[in-house]
C-alpha cells in the first residue's frame, strides 16, 4: 500500500527554514502516543550525508481480528535513514524484528518550495505486508498510526518554524 504525507510550513527565507528542518530540528518521540520507546543505535555524519539507525518499539491497541497473529512484544523495529545533504532528500527503510519475510516498508522524503514563504515536506512510501486475508487491514492500521505520529511531530515543528521564521507570536 502506497502512502503520501504532506506537511506545509510557513516561513522565510526558504533556505533558512530548509536548513532548520533538515539540520537543526529535533523532535522528542516521547510525545507520540503510539511510541513506547526508541534508542539511537548508530549515527554517522559526513559533509555529504547523515545516517542514523534507531530501534523503536510501539504500544497500542492491536485489533482483535489479528491478535492471534500479532502480540504486543512484536511491535518493534529498526529504522535506518540516510539523508542526502546536497539533494535534501531522505531515504528510510524499516525492518521489523518479527515477520521480516512478509514485511516491507521504505519511504523517501523531500522538500518542495511552494512559494517564497511556504515549504512543503513530502514523505512518500510503500508498506507491504504479505499476510493472507489480514495484510491489507494491518497495512491500513499501521499507516493510520504512522500518520498520527507524523502529524504530532508536524504540529510541534510548525509552531517552532512559524515563531522562528514566520513572524508568529514570540511569547
């Protein structure tokens, strides 16, 4: 199942907002309701690229229809992301600890200049779960939770960008 998430930020100058979003912004994932924990495993930064590898675990309601397949301890994965500093693009691969042979998730992130005061962050990806009968349902559930978490990060980051680069209220 393909997914796309767009988030629009207001602020200028464009280059400064983009630099903040790609090089400075740090969001605390503890604010995400479906995240139980995360741990940085590897971080490598060069002039051209940033690479990080994190271990994540989630909690949440496992729909009753798949509880016989998925147990709470199975909601853990490795996220590997490479950020190309020149092209301002991200590539992320998710590898679960369980069901590796039936799970595929990759995404690409990039930025679009809408105008001199707006920048759009785009995340496009694909999630495939090859479970007979339940695969599409599980994909839909995971993407729904992922979008909820992205939206929480977006609201926090939007506020900071607006205050720092958009003339918002600086209380």
